[in-house]
């Protein structure tokens, strides 16, 4: 009964100190050429009807930065990634390009379809894990430490080769479905002293302001993203850990089974939205 | 305030005959009955001025994260996740507001986004620095309740 009275208040138009919420009505076309799918119908079984990119929840200025690749600060990391791609490292005397040649051909679509089942490892691999695997097995180089500047730049570069392509992962291979199930459980489990799950904020209240933050659906299609607040690229697992820490909970290690499961599940939740890497966020 | 004072005096005299200091009720001993917590958690009345600060303080109540509050106009960025608290005192009694702040889940249901500010019944994997602790102390809850009771229209 109390709840009914309350939802009445919620629907009142809020004036004064509250900022207007909801996704902005806008279209993202990068450099006037590349059309980005920022709104799309959700796949079957998705709890939300329409999927909306986090881009719609940012200010006009932030949205404009992403629409112009000359102004997008994340593009510097794409350039740095291209350098790394062509740089020989490790005992085998190879670069990424030695095996994969022109990234604009060989890496096209890769960023849109990861995480992907890795049979030998018996778990899903994201781009970062695949890069480390290549470095160790094929280049004789050391794996990157989590969030090393080069790891972020190379991941950004590889994902950028799929710019505009819709996110779509294959859940039919290996045990992907089990990892999806586990990720879903993580998504709905409340953590920390504040007792919040991912779903509490991103499913229940997207479009609303939580103090100065405009809650989006928490989609992953822009990662790694350039965050103006940090003036740096932010990896997906860094973002996951930040959101979990904000519930006043301990957060799991990057690339741990629970965060890999979460990545599989949340990537599925973003199905059909275009890859925006490097997206620009607040 | 007068009501709170009377209740707190009643508790003080019942529990500790002769002593002027009342016991603070531990988080797991608070009883929410019919969506109400009748007695002050500390046996003391709350301080509405301190409560106003706790309401806005990001490290304490951070209530503004979710609630618009005209009385705190000077603060930037009021959230819109919860209903505005303007006029809360016209809609709720102090006992009801105390229950809402202590553990909103017992009033609004388990799915609410609003955290429980004086409960240990929280999410998993609580970070070490917060383990076994409540978001607000018993007296801070009383202060916030006293402050909410000043919000009438």
C-alpha cells in the first residue's frame, strides 16, 4: 500500500534541482559516415524491451566528442594500439602483425563476437585473455598485467576494428551457456553493505539520476571506454570492479571466473548494439 | 520531538531504574513491528540539525543520491531514484520513518533499492572495512528521523 502511494510520487514531473532523466533523443553517426546502432530490440528472453547504448545517457558535449574521431580522446589509444600491433616483442621475434597481418581485415568482427569459448583453456576468453595467450604461446613474451597501458591500448585497437558492427556472441559452443547462467546469477546477486545488484541500478532505474550520475542500462558495447572523469581508458573489468566496490563489497580479481561469467552475460545483454570502442563516457 | 522525548524517558526509566543513560539498541535487536519502530534507538531524541547534515553527506546517509529535497536546495545534484522527501512528515509518523531508515526492506519489500541504514542483513562479500558495521549509527538514525519530521508542507 505504501508502495502504491510512492509510485505516484515517482511519476510526478520533478522540477527544481533535479535534472531531466531518460535517454537523449539523438543519433550517433561517427564522422558523418559510420552509423552506430545505439537503440535496438532486445533478444528473446531479455528483461528489457529495448536496448539503449550508454551514449544516450551522456551530455550533449560528451556525445559530440564520440561522434567526431578527431576529437575523441580515445582515438590516441587506438593509434598507440596500432604501434603495438606492429612492434616485435618476445623471444620468438614476432609482432601481432607477423601472424595476423592487416588488423583492419583480420580483426574485423573479432571485438563484436568476444568473449568466445576457448576449448584448450576450458573457459571463455575475452580480448585481453586472447592477447595474453598469443603473447605467451606465440611470441614468447610476458603476459600483460591487468590494466597495463599497453593492454588497454591494444584491446582498444582490436575492438575498434569492429566499429559499428553489432555485438553478438555465440552461446552454443563449449560450456558458454553454463557461463551465461553463472553470469546471470552474479548480475542479480546483491552485494555489499549497500545491498545492491547490477540489476537493481541498471535494470530497475536506468534513465534516472543517482545524484550526479545518469544511470544507463550498463551495456558493454563501448569498452574499453574513454572516461573524462579519469582522463584515461577504462577496461570492462575495471568498470565491473568499480560498480561492485560502490556497493561497499570486496570485488573479485579481474578475469576471475566470476567476472568472466559476468562479461559473457552482460555482453549478451548488449546484443545488437554496435561496437563503439573507444566510446566516450563521463 | 516531545513524543520522542517522552518515549525515551519511558525507556530510560523502565530499563535502568535510577540511571539517566539509556542503552543503545543493537542493529540485530531492533524490532520492526507493523512497519514501525516505536522507540528511539538510543533512548535520546534526535538532533534535526545534525540529521540534515547526515542526509546530505555522501559518506553517511547520502540520501540526496536518490531523493529530491527542496529544503537542501543549496546542494547540487539531487537524485530521482526515490520519491521526493518534501512533506515526508505529513505522510509518515516518526515510528514509520525510523523503520524506513533502519531497514527499508521491512517496509517497502526486499526488492527496494534503498539501503537499510541500521541493519546487518545486507549483501554478500561486504568489504572488510564495513563488515559488522551499519551505514549509520543509532544516533545518526535518530538525527535523520528528527530531521525528516521537520519536513512538512
